[in-house]
C-alpha cells in the first residue's frame, strides 16, 4: 500500500469522473471523488437528461393537436402547467442523482461534497482547507456555458437556469444556433413562447450536414420561430416595465422577457491550481492530454468536456472507463473517436454519424449521395406539412457508407441502430439487400435513391 491517502483522487463526479471512480474502485483502487455541486454532472443535473424530458413534454403540444385528426376529442385550448413539468423533471433528476451516489458508495468510493483544487502532482486541497494526497489525480470537472462579454449580460440566463424558471417566458431570445439553442428553441416554442434565435454567423448547427440543417431552419421558420443571422450581441438593457431590450449589430433591437445564452461551453479549468503541477492548457483553456488521457504532468489525467475533444456524455464515459482500465485494471485501452453518432433534440430532431457530404468531398474528391425526402405517414394524416429528410454519403469507388444524416420524427432512435452498420463499414448495397420493414420511417434507409 502506498503512502498516499488514495490511489486515485477524482475531481468532478459527472459522467466521466463517476465512471472512472467506479471502475477504478472495482479494480481494487482506493478512490475518492470531490464534487462541488451535485453527483451526476452536467448531463444528469442540468443537461441531456432534464433537457430530453422537457423536449418530450413539449412535444405533447403537437401530439395533442394531431390527435384530433386521429379521432380523439381534445379541447382547442389544452391547459399546460409548467410547474408540473418542471418539478417532475427535477424530481427525476434527484432520483438519478441518488442512483449515481449509491453506485459510487456501493463501490467503496469516498464522496467528498466540496470543491477540490490541485496543489501539486499528487496533492489536492479541499474547500475546508484539508489536504489529500493520491498516486493519481483525474480531472473531470466539465465545462460551463460561455456568456459573451457585453453590457447587461448578467440579465440573461443560460441552460443552467432554464430548468428552474418560474414560468415559460412569453418571448425569449436565444443567442447561439448550436445544439442547446436549437433544442431550447423547440422546447420553448412548443410550450407557447415566441422564440427568436440570433447567431453571429449566417448558419445554424455549424458542422452538421447542410441539407439537414437547412430543413430544420425551414421547418422552424414555418412553425413561427424567428431568426437573426450575422447578429453580434451588443448589450441588454432592462426597460421600466421589466422587459429586456437586446441590441445587436445589423438588426433592429428586440424586446423580450428572457434572454438565454447558448454560445458554447468553456472548460472549468480556471482557478483549479493546475499550474502548480505543470498541467498545460490549450488556447481554449482545455487540458491537453495524450491518447491515454494523460496531461503534461505524469500523475494527472483528464477526461470529458474539460479536455474539449468531443463534448458528449457517452464519450466522457468511455474516456473514464479507458482511463480506469488502463491505469488500474492492467487492461490498456483507448477511445475510438471515429464515427461517433450525435443528435440534436430539436423539433423535429436531427441525428448524424460519419462525414457530411462537404467533408467527404474534400477528403475523397468524388462521392455518391443518396437521399430520401418524405412526409412521415403520421404527418400526412395529421395534415402537418413537415417533411423528413435522410441523406447517405458513400465512397464512389467502394460503395462504403461514409456518413448518414437524418431529420424527422425519432431520427436519433433510428440513427443509433444504423450507426452500428456505418461504423462496421457496410456498403449501400448491403443496406439495399435488407428488406424494408413496412410501414416505418426507418425503411427509407434501405430505399434511398
Ligand atoms: P455549440 O458549439 O453547439 O454552438 C455554439 C453556438 O454559439 C454557435 O451557433 C456559434 O456560432 C455561437 N457562438 C460561439 N461562440 C460565440 C460567441 N463568442 N459569440 C456569439 N456566438 C457564439 O454550443 P452549445 O452551447 O449549443 O453546446 C455546447 C456543446 O454541448 C455542444 O458542442 C455539444 O457538444 C454539447 N451538447 C450536446 C447535446 C446533444 O448531444 N444533444 C445537447 C447540448 C449540448 P457559429 O458556430 O455559427 O459561429
């Protein structure tokens, strides 16, 4: 047994830190994890989980209206209670927080409910002044929402606060046009708010397949969501009536009840004492790590959003697992970052895996592109003029599928299964050799022209 207090001290009990703690403990390590807020991290407490539940809740607005065409008698004005949805979602968050805590405890991990900062290659200091030592330190502190530096920025909220609002704002302006902005635009719009989305560039969801994000933009505009592009934030002013006036370059000011920033996330490295151990950061403040998640200090590792590689929960979990298996389980492993599927839980949702058409063309020159542009049968009967779009990008020489991109009902559910085939390197011909499962939306995957 070493002279250190622990074999592993983890800072941050989010997705990556929790997995690493549990697995390292299962491999026999003496582990402590410090968490300054709540066990579960961004995904469980104020990210993926509550957001998805809000998106499901919001979708009932359309489902209830569509139900009439399917013979159900639904009043024209259905009553919606935000406090009921909000509090039920927060109660579910509490339940999962409890489950995560139990898992750590049942593996013998010491949970320290305090902020910890690094004081050297093998030491940390807790908020109460106690020093702890460990053979290895894992930084898994995640990231926080970026807020542009502009006058009145303190009047705005971020996704952190969105889950606790006292009421659905009547009018909301969301700054940014990435994942969080489009997901909350859909949620608030469905819940009855007038939504304006503003972005500094001319596009939404940079990096996603162009045709798919164009379709989301078109559907969102059709639903009544407003967009302001080329719009740099200049400031927020509180008016006498309590409303917020937002000024932006290239556009007239807008008056709303709530402003939400969804302009990316910043690694939580500030004030973490990393310089005391020679841990280097990149120009975005993220911890530089090698393939084995090791920082520039031999005894300090980092996983998850704080490393700003791929900011997705399942990736952080894999990084935490690989770290623990490699360092404590004598099972060297690393994460394969190729073909990671992702989804945007917008209304309708988007999902994609592999290369976009533009990426594939710039890498391979020529590619073959197939697509299916269709109106899901539920939308047809409901009289909803909302079309789904699937797009497949293939290597023109080998027929191998390089990318698959979708927008439409249940796109993330369908794509997760299809992503296995894309990751496995299957070809368009192999998709086509599979008989369609009729009538489904997913059958379009094997019928693309
Ligand atoms: P994104 O990186 O998705 O989008 C950021 C948006 O803000 C872009 O539209 C960008 O504009 C704009 N922006 C960036 N910096 C500034 C700035 N300084 N001033 C004004 N606008 C700016 O970030 P999100 O905050 O939406 O989400 C953070 C990350 O969290 C995502 O990248 C994703 O990895 C993860 N996430 C994943 C989800 C999922 O899997 N479903 C859900 C939510 C978050 P542009 O790029 O056009 O220039």
